[in-house]
C-alpha cells in the first residue's frame, strides 16, 4: 500500500541549490543518497545503503551516515530517533507531525495543521524556567491495529 506524499522531498535541482547554499558540493554520493531518500522519505543510514547497493552504487555505511548527518546538520534533512534506538533521517526538514509505528519502526507524515497550531499556541504562552523553546517536534507513537499489522 502506497501512502500519499504530504510533504514532497526537495527535487534534485532544489537539493543542489540547498547544497550550494551550505557550500557543499553536489557529489555523486550525495546525489545518490538524496535520490534514495526521495523514494524512502524516512530511513536509517543502513536502509539507504541497502537501497544504494540494490541500485549498484557502492557507498560505505559510514559514508552514508556521514552524508545524512551533514545534511541534517545543515537542516536540509532532519533527524528522528526511533524507539529502538536507531537514528532515522527525514528528507523533509519543514515542521510537520510524525506517526511512529513502534512495531515496524516506520514513520509516516501527518498533516494536521490544527493540532500543530494548537500546540504551538499553547507553548508560546508557557514559560519553562531556565529554558527557551527553540522548536516544537510532535511525534505520535502508535502500534498498528490488527488489520494494518504490516502497514
């Protein structure tokens, strides 16, 4: 079952522009990683390396992780920590809500502007002694119903 893409990944041309903006070169490896991430949207470095290998591209796991980390550090991608302690990367860096499937360790983007606005509005009125809110990241942790066990 294919899920609708709510937040599109940057196109290759947009990706190259983002790289230039951060003074990074659009290397063959970075481009290959982004092409795989355009398909997967949320993935671990291992999953990206596996997909690259299936496409005949030889990029080490360390290189894939470093590329993904560099892209997250530049806010081109974002990071997601899963309940199984594995780092996942999200090809969309814009703020959006995630549904995390704790059994299958997958992420799904949720479009709920009302919830986002409600949480943001509420937190803007709150003060946390000794802290300044930098960002709001909503992740809903769920488990699939029996019907959708392998969603």
